[in-house]
């Protein structure tokens, strides 16, 4: 009976995530201000077998007039999204213009920012950490250390951001998640779920209890963290009180409890909202403000 309940729970989560991702593509976004030039670029990533990792870069207003170096935020999209989502569906450009900040928006498809269990040329965790971050540090005038680097994301990207923060704490000073889908890697029984989500989860994470699932299990990763031995990024977690995904509603406060038990510096917010762009537009504004307190170089006088 217990395994049957786990299967039903997994099936419900997969169906809800698939339906929510589809709805996100159709849902009206907040009124978005015209975006400054943020060209789409492509990195031929070794971790993808030389395959394309698209990304967009939003530069500070004074970048062309300056010789200084800038903090960087890597901002991750959700399931069904791409590298343009944050620019076209929120007022990110308007909010970011208030700070000395480079924003990098990678496009990782529906690959959950993980190294695939089944495809050696789909190592998307390595593509972000080993390929994209060094590439950006070479190409732009960044503060190329954890002092000036942050990562954040929504839903699938929220899981990715928290995983990167805990696995690679030496890279980031600040990490944020909005409506993070934290339980997805640990969900078992993924046979027969609605395509394409069920198939993609099996392709990326492998069967239940696989090494890849364990490697991407955020709660297992947090258990191994030693805050007394390793400096961790400041963690910001937010979720909507009316999020339509039960797994998100349940796993976000559970992560906050686990962070508190570990003694990690964090803040947790439950605010009115659902799993949609209105909520994420508000949250990226809040998170940038908080980030500027953790990374004061964002506020330096121009």
C-alpha cells in the first residue's frame, strides 16, 4: 500500500507540473517594461558534447562607460521555459537597472540543471558550473569570485539554484529560489506518467534510487553540508501560499526547517500567490533588494 501511495503521489506531481508548465506558456504576464538590448548568445559547451547552450546577458546601464567589474546573477528558468522568459514575462530589466549588476539567463531546456543519467552529452549541471560561469568571467568584466556572484531560479530553476548553492558554495554569496520544485529528484515510480514530463524525468534522473537521483536530492545534499566547516551562500526561499502544486507547498517549508536545523543563514517567505509569473515578478524584485544587502558592490556609486 505504501509503495502504491508513493506512485500515486508521483503521478499527481508529474501531471500537475506538466499542466502548470503548459499554463505558464499561455498565462498573461505582468505588464513588462521594454527591455534593453540583451542579445541571445550561444556557448558550444564541452559538457554537452560541444552542443549549444544558449543564454542572454543583461548588462548594467553604465557598462559601456565603465572600466569597473560587476557582480553577476545567474537566473534560471522553469520547466517549459527558456533563456528569454525572465526578460519577456517579468519586469526584470527595470528592476535590475537599479543596480550595478550583470544578469545571465541560460537556456537549459527541460533538463532540470542535472547531469543526465542516460546521456553523456547532456550534463547540464556541468554546463552551468564548468562551462558557462568561466565563459562569462572571461567574456565580461565580472567580479570573478563568490563575493560577486549569485544564483536564483523559479520552480525547476529554484531546485537548480539551491542545488548549486549547496554543492558549490565556493562559487556564490547568495542563492534564491521561488516556488522551488525541491522534491522532484527524490520522487519514485515514474513509469506511465504523462509525456513528455514523465519520460524526461526518467531520462534525466533514471529509475528510483538511482545514483543520479541521490546526487540531485536536495535534502540528502543538505544533510551532508557542514556549515561549521564550509562557508555557505545566504539562502532566500519564497513560495506562494496558494501554489497549485502540492509538492511545492509541502517541500518549501520542509527545506526551511532543514536549513534552520543545520544553522544555515537563510530567510523563508510564504506570500500570497500561485505558481505563476505575477508571483515571480514580485519575488525577483524582493530578492534583488535583499541580494544587494549581501553583495554591496551592487550598490556602489556609478
